[in-house]
């Protein structure tokens, strides 16, 4: 009888250990920021996952105009503040024609203990605006 109880307790402890592991899995977050000036505007959505004490950037999508296919430029900047220091960890400037999908390279990580932001400046040559999202 004691052997059966010990075996049951050992199995229970092993089961708890196995069940605890998925709690460490990464969680994916998606945040959107919008901006507008005059008749021009932009939308910026950032995707990232959080694990191991860092927010790992995955990708972004943007759209601008008032019309699909409007040409312009965008500047993406990802940065975080650690105390009084601002660390810019990624910048990219590209031409766009309405909608753009960006796959970000690996290694763009924001510590979960820092205050992170990503901003996209949309510019159509005559008007511009900045859409920002927080990375938390």
C-alpha cells in the first residue's frame, strides 16, 4: 500500500513538472498606432513575442494615403529607454506605395524591464505624420 501511494505521489509530481513547462512559452502581441495630418494618414501594426525577459520583434505592416497605392516614404524606428539612456536598436527607411509588410531580422530585442516604443514616420512628399506603439 505504501509503495502504491509513493508511486502515485511521484507520478503526480512528475505531472506537475510537465504541466508547468508551457507557462514559459512565448506570447505574441500585436499593437497598432495611427496618425493623420490634413488629408494624409498612416497606420502601423507591430508584432512581437515575449519570452526569456525580452520582447522579440517579428514584423510590421503599414498603410498610408488616403488612397490605396499612394506613394511615399516611411521610416521605422524601434528604441527603448533604460534609465536616462535611449537605445535605438533598429531603423529602416523605405519607399512605400500604400501598404507594406516588413519582416524584421532576428536579434531586435527590447528588455521587458525597459520602456520600449516603435514609431513610423509616413511622408508623401507634402505631408507627414508619426504613428507610435508602446512595447510592453
